[in-house]
């Protein structure tokens, strides 16, 4: 069984940090190590102790002075939108119609879907993300491409076929029965195969008829161990349109509640413009509101109100929402999260940011026994971060005085260049060459 000692400055959380430097919320080992065997963490701690446990013959990957953390987790993004990031000039509904529903049609082609899936997984890994929850396109083959690419890399990935049967181009619509049958077959094929987990994925209330919502309800009832994902309250025009399609519902949240879709495995993208009543319904059902800061800024959607989620006891997670989101990097995502909350008069501490990207998101997925921290028995999904990867960061780091300051520099200035290595189930993915496209040799000519 393959064994390895991963040496560096080890940081892992055990609880949600309260206040600016809640030292009880994390374990930090300045000269630390993680002992990995057969894809699992045997133990993590001081190098002196862990190296004794590992024995003299063990292979050592020495990452000093870099930080060693659990792999980062992204709780909402769109795999078919990998090449549609940075589409100009529109808010949500116009953006979907102009760019996204055009792009997603390309995934009828299985060769294209497979190529993008490979690129998507490699992009996640080069950003230090080892688990993500993604929407695939309406085509079942796109789900096969997605989980096949994840399986080839050994990654724990969650995803599902988008269901939509109205307000989308013909080529992207299924029917309630087809959405049900295809989802069911995909669950049977992929849910629990290796590290794959399935998410039942009605896109949002606008693109599903009441009949499709009923089919989604049946799928959720028949497959209680599957995740459920959709979008909620992202944009004012979206809210008006959705609620006009379901006039019997009290509000947007009530549409999903009426179809029995709200539970502790439900991930609701955005949740920006919710009333207290709606957030309380999320709290009562254990549903998770997903904060997507780069997307919410890019599409001009609005500012997530974290404090109201906390006050009303509702769960929340963080995500990139690529391609409405503008970066695969969870570091860049937390940088924007900090700024969004700042505009709301709310603070996001550096320790809380790093908690959120790791254990916090793992808890939102109910996967904290397996991922998000480096406890004994956890899956050995690990990221190594270099806080001085860019010249400006190295210069800034010369005067940094604490771990807290370093984490804030990493999140504020960092990106994929800071990911020195990433391990998936104990295997070094970067050393093997995380594939990168060659940079263009020169800038495009001016138009
Ligand atoms: N609402 C419904 N579909 C989408 C999507 O693809 N991206 C975003 N940001 N919002 C959505
Ligand atoms: Fe989304």
C-alpha cells in the first residue's frame, strides 16, 4: 500500500472560528506532517511525532515552508460553462439566453463534452480544489463525461444532469418523464460508484414546469442519499418571473418547499434577496444557501447577507459558480466574499475564510468525516499553498507577522500560482503534470 509523509506547515480546522483568532478552532503545526497511506490520512501533527509513526523508510514530500491544508471544496459551479467565463455585458436572464444556452448546446457532442470535462477537472486541481459540486448539461452523456474525468483522477466529485423543460431552446429541453428517466439511470450508474455522488438538478423554477417539479420531488423521495441542487433568488427579474410562473407559492422559496425539495442535502445557489421568512424556511429544513461572490458581482446580482443567515440559523457555503463566477480559484472567491461582506458592513475573518473553503464546505455537504480536514481516517485530499508565489506576495510576506496575516495575504493576493501541489487520495497530481494550455505567445492584435 502506498505510503507518504507530506511535510510542511500543517493547518486544519476542527470547528468554525469565532472571532478574529479563535485558536481552539484549528490545529497548526509549524513543522508538521501528514502521514498518508492507501489514500487516507493515518495522522497529522508535529513532524517529530508523525515521522516516528511513519518509520524511517517512508517517502517524504518536503513542502517546507509552504502550508499544507485539506483540499479546497467548491459547492456550486457549472462544468459546461468552462469556456463561457467572462461573457460580456448582461445580467442573469439575458446572460443565460445570449451566452449560456448557446454554449451548453455544444455538449450534445460527446467528444466536446469529454474534452471540456478533462480540462475542467485539471483546472479545479490546479486551483487546489479536490471536490466540487457541478451542474452538467441537459445531455446525460455530459454526466458520463464529467464522472469519467473525475474517476480517472480519483476525485470525489458531485454532480448531475440539469433538468429543464421550458424557457430554454428546444435543443436544451427535456420532458418531465425524460428528465426523470435519465436522472434515475444516471443515479444508478454513478451515485456511490468510487468517489462519485449524484446531485438531482432541476436548474431553477423558471426552466421547470410544475410537472417537472413533481418528477424532481419523486426523484428526491426515491433517492434520499442524493444531493439536490438548484438556484434561488439571484436576480430581481428572475424572482419576478419565477413567482409569476407559480402564483400559488408564497414566495420563491415556497416554490421549492411545495415540491418537497428542501432538505439538508439541498444546495441553493445565490439566495441573495430572501425575506426573513424564506431564510427561516431554509433553516427549518436544513437547506444550504450557497454564497457565490464572484458571480454575484459579475452578473450584477447583489450582495449575500451572511449575518442574516447566521442570525436565523440557516446553513451556508461558498462557491465559485463558474461561468457566472469569474474564477476557478477558491482563494480569489474568498477575496471577493470578503469584499461583498465588507459592503454589507459584515466581516469575514481570514481563519473563517479558510474554514469555509475546507471544513465548512465539507459540513455543508455532510462529508466532514471524509473531506475538509486532516483528521485520522480522512481521505488524503490535500493542497499545498505557497504564500510567496508571486513577487508582490513575496514582498508583502516579508513583513507578515502572523499566520492570520499570511492567510489574509493568500486570499487577497493569491490564485492558482499559489498552489504548489495538490494530492488526490494521497496521489500527487501536479508532480505528474497538471495539464495547462500553452500561453499565447503574444497578445491578440487590436481589432
Ligand atoms: N440560474 C439558472 N441557471 C443559472 C446559471 O447557469 N448560472 C447562474 N449564475 N444562475 C443560474
Ligand atoms: Fe449557478
